[in-house]
């Protein structure tokens, strides 16, 4: 019969008798030194830290702007069945002339008139100077618009990709011709609509005809280069000419941003809260990590929310494509040139690494800048901040966001409401919900936030940034 007497004592080394207390035995009388609970999911959250936050006392923030006649060019959507690609009829409202058109039956018939065409890389779709006889929708792939340089050479003046369209500008010209050529950069699929087929539908649909007349009337209004209603001025005159009179017109239905919310219920058993609070308060530690998770979700929503997220708030006129795939100095220069006083660039860490590789290829070292005590990369003096919440699509492509911040700069601002009941942090409160019959204490933790873009050029996007490292 054997008797269990606990762990065996340390065996004497080299046959010698033990002369002091072993470390195993000493630990039974020692108090361990411990860390607070740690969490791997905490990121730098540069978007939340760099946006200036505006107090929204009424829970809603209205962005008043000058009246604008120009309608942004949206992105058309497509559905693919096998090898057949078809435009989604309601998405045709993203074409400026059809913006706000509410006859779904006409849109359905219009969508059915588009024909599918496969294009190869390097194929010329449109030749400059030819009459505009078709409307093109780019279902998949990337094309270059090629114009004429100062000395008669070909020059790439723009890029178009999935969902873009061209040819509808023929409505504004008496004798429309293509002012540029279009060449496919990659293999892809385009849908085309011949003008006679469109005209036949216009002749049969009074609603569509009225829609076009209304669009043309708006296009003829006096406006500046940004599409805003013009302010008539006189300058450089002499004598006593009659001065123009004017007024500043406003949008009648400005956009309003309501505060969004991220919430969770934190549950702690009363036995844990009562007995296990030395040396660390269990409720405080649980709450700290819960708030970190909520702030991470807030950061994700600020970037990706379909209503107010930075990526989805970028006007289509402020989106550009990379020239060759990876982000190059030329791409970032073009992105910066689209607005005044760019405050920050946000990019996924893999996109920053890809940009670094392109700089290395050219023998360029992009600079650095001090931001809130951190030494961070910068390009042309603009901080290039990492943001892991920007998606990497398919593991290959991502985006780079450029923003101008602040109300005084007509930029991008964060929205919150401080001073709410039971506030724990600005814009975040913790409310006691009671103790249930199982002795579990519940706390409602809520964070209120949103973001607003004051004018379209306050934010821009470099799309389809290739972040995968090519083989050597």
C-alpha cells in the first residue's frame, strides 16, 4: 500500500545534501507579481485620435452647403451569371442624367438594351475624335483615358475601373465627339448601349424625356468649376460700370448625420465582484477591456460604415486608380493634388510597406514626422498613418485615404455628444442595469459617434492599391 504525501522534494544535486529552501517550496509563501489583463486586439486607432471631434448636443449634425447643380458620377452595379454580365437596373441612377429617376420599368428596359463585350489588355475601345455613338459601362477591369499632351504626345489623363461609365456626356454637346481615346489596361468586360437604342426608348417614354430635359436645364445654370451655383462678381474694371448683383444659394435638403452607437452588456457575477477584488478591481478590469473592444469597433465603423464611414463617404470624383498597381510616389502626389491642405493619409500597414518598396525601387526615401510623440512616416510633409481597419480585399488590394480635417478648414470631423448620463469617457457611458436572480450584475456600455464630410474635396481615395509582394 502506498501513501500519497504530495510533491517529492528536490533531489540533491551530485549526491549532496540540500542546504537551503527550494524555489518550489518558497513560491507557496510568496505573492506573485502580476500584470493587469492584457488584450491583443488593441490598435493605435489613429483615425479616432486625429479627427477633431465636434459636440452634437441635439444628436444630429446638419451639413449646410452651397447649392450645387453638378451631380456626382456614381458607380453602376452588375450581376454575373456564369459568363453573362448584366447591369443592375436601379444602379443606373448613378449615371448623372438618370439621378432621381423613379420609373423602375423604364430602367429595367434600358438595362436590357446593353450588350456585353469582352476586351483584351492593350485593346483600344475608343479613338479620339470619333463621334460618340455608344455609352460604355465598365463591368470589370481597368482602362486609361488618353488625351493629347502639350507637344502632341499621348498622355494618360485618367483611369476608370469597375462601375465607371463614359459616353453619357454626349447629351451636353450638339455634335459630340470623343475628346480622348480609351485603352484597356487589363482584360475585362464592358457593356455598351448604342445611342439609337437609347433614343428610341426616350421617344417612347415621356417620363424619361422629362428627366433628360430637367438634367439639361440644370447643366445650363451658371456654376463654378465645382458645380456650385455661381456668385456673380466683377473685377479689374474701371470707371463706373453697372456691377452684377448676386446671392449665395443653399441646398434645400442638406445632409444630416445622426450619431451612431456601439453597445454591449457587461455581465459580472456578484461573487467575483465581492471576493476577488484584491489587488485588482475585477469590475474595473472587465470594463477596461470591454471599452477597448468598443473603441476598436468605433474605429472600424468610422472607416467602413456604409452611411458615414470614410471610405464610403468619398465622392466618386475624388477617387483615383493607381497607375500600375502598387502605390507609387506618382499616385500619392496625384492624391494630394486633388485638395488643399491634406492633413493626413491613412493606409493599411501592408499598403505602407508596398509604398516603401516602390520608393526603394526609385531610390527615394520618404520622410518622417512627429505626431503626438510618435515618429511616423510622411510623404510631402503629410503624415502617413497606419490603419488596420482599412480592408485588404482578397489579400491583394487595399485603399489609401487622404483627408483634410476640421470645421474651420471645411474638412472631415468626428461627431460625438459629451456630458451624457453616467458618462465614463467622452461620448461613452456605463449604466447599471441591475442584478438578476442568478446574482449576475449587468452594465450597459454604450459609445456614441459618427463622422461628417463638410465638402466633397475634403476626402479622397486611392483605390485598387496592390499590396501583395511580387515574386523576385
